[in-house]
């Protein structure tokens, strides 16, 4: 894949905030080097690279895009810092130092993940794609704004997935939007998405549909997310962030939804028998303490009414991976 990216001739002059113009490389009529964004000189430190500034949005300011031919792991680390220095708003020194510390933590988290997944320098070359760099820039800014180890892990996981998805238009779009949405969610929101996805959409069974297998799945995959604090406001905020739609109107109780999904667990011949007033709750209470607790949670807050969007699926799967260490696929959920 070519690392040429956007050439200077491809970038038109754009009106920026306060009526000033930005051109590729800097402010119209002003200095055009990498120092332009913060008023401080920073070299790119990326060999064979070109640094250009683009204006984006109605109230725009410079967005630095780095174009290069090949990228080493050391240069990839420097790219994270460069994007922060060029694109993050000017802050008071104390706030800026803390923000940069968080970005360095995010960079370290990403590099650990890249090493664990055995990412090659050829795969890192996908950072030369303009869209990947815009997504990375959003992740860098999100990590700078919030001091959240979980958010850093999720953002790093999303960027790693994005490096592998350049030929898949839908997955690439969903991953990019997920990076933007992650900055609008708390750890609790991410855990609620994961909890909903695992209980309502993931398959609990690789083999026979029996209680021992259900309990093993629930204990390993679901229990880590059951401590999430949930309220109706949390569900509305997840919907606002574009990560799910919230079911409204008449709905089945959670235990009946599970019973209809896995009817053979309840040893009934006719599906309508599942709607008996005490059959399902009594079986769940006897066979599965974890599922019984989920039923209690569902009565407090209807988390199971969330229907994840493509963005919500990506965030749920990525959060599950970071918490459980289980590598999951998102392909089947995006098609």
C-alpha cells in the first residue's frame, strides 16, 4: 500500500475559526512548520515523513497528518506524541503535562498490545492511511482528556483492529466511530454494553445446551461485568452516544427472553409452557445463581432492552477482550 497519502496539491485552503485561513503546512501567510499548532517547535521524529496541517469542521483548527514510507515501532511510538503535540488544544502547563502523561500511558498500552498480537512493521505501515491517522488522533485526544486505564485499553484495542481492517469498509467505519464514541462513555457504560451483548447476543454454548455449560459461560464471561452500576440514565446515555437503541413498549421479562432463547434448558415440550408464572423463575433459581442475579438486575434496570448498533458491538467486543483476555470476532455481528 502506498504511503503517499494526501499530497499538498490535494488540499485546498479552508476557512478556520476567527476568519483565518489554514493551508496545508500552516496558517495562510504565516509559518508553515510543525510548530504552528501550539506555537512551539516540535520535529516529527519520523524518518521519511512529511507533516501537513489540514482544517476540518466548521470551527476548525489544524489537524496534522503524517505521511511516510514505512514505519518502525520506535517511529510509531513517536507518532502518538506528535499527534498530541500538534492537535491538542493549548492548555495551562500543569494540565498539559498531565495530558501528555496520559498519552504516554496510552502509547505504552498500544505498544504492549501490538507486541502481544505480534504486529509487524509492515502492518504498522497502515498508519500512513489518512483515515487511520484521523482515527488515531481521536484516540490520542480521548486518552488525554480522561485518566482511565480501561479507556486506554479499549482505545488501543480499537486502533489495533483498525490497522487490520483497511480493506473492509463497514468494519473500518464502525471502528472509527467506536473510537469517537468511546470518549463519550464511562467504564460503566462500556461494561453495560458488554453485559448486554454477552447475555442477549452471544451464544453461551459450543456443545450441548445444558446448565453446567451455561453456568461455566456465565461465570467466566458475564460475572466480570455484573458489578457495573446501572440506571435508566446510563441506558439513555448509551443510546445518545450512538452505541445502542433502547427498546420501548411492551416487552417480555428477562427470564422469559432467556427461556425462549434456550428453551431446552427448561425441559418443556411446548414453548407456551415457558410463560407459566413460576416455572422459569423457579428453574433459574434452582440451577443458576448467576442467571438468577441477572434476573434481579434486569428488574432494577432493563439493560437487556439495549440493542447494540455496529458501534456498540465493536465497543462491547473490544471491552470483553480487554477484561477477559478472550479474542473474539466482530465479523459475524457486522454482517
